[in-house]
C-alpha cells in the first residue's frame, strides 16, 4: 500500500490561525509557542511568515543515540491578540 499526500488549499493557514484565536480568547495575555524539527523547511518558512519569532534552538533526543535539531517559535501575547482580531475580520 502506498501512502498518498493530500494538500487542502488554505488548511495550513487556517489551523494555526484558529489556534491563535482560541489562545487569545481562552488565555488572553499569554504567549503562544510551538516547536518544529530542523529541516522541515516548509513549516519553518510558514511559521515565520505567520509572525512566529524564532526564540530558541536546541537538540532534541527522542531516543537513545538519536539527536535532531528543534526550533522553538513564539508568538508574543500582544501579537496573538492583534492577529486574532485581524484574522477574525477576514
């Protein structure tokens, strides 16, 4: 059996925006963050385009002897609130 990749236009943008809107409403005044593995270039470009700030880089050790790079992105609380408001008007 072969796995198939399916792309839904705009879904990648709607999901994090919905998450930031949720965070703004349920946890106002708090930063939002996530981590992505180094080398997943599409995600890295996407998060930076969507306003994420690269706030840390560190090694991730998911299993003995395995080390991969991890990048942390943060959306500051003030930006989360502003973006959620802007996106709700689109």
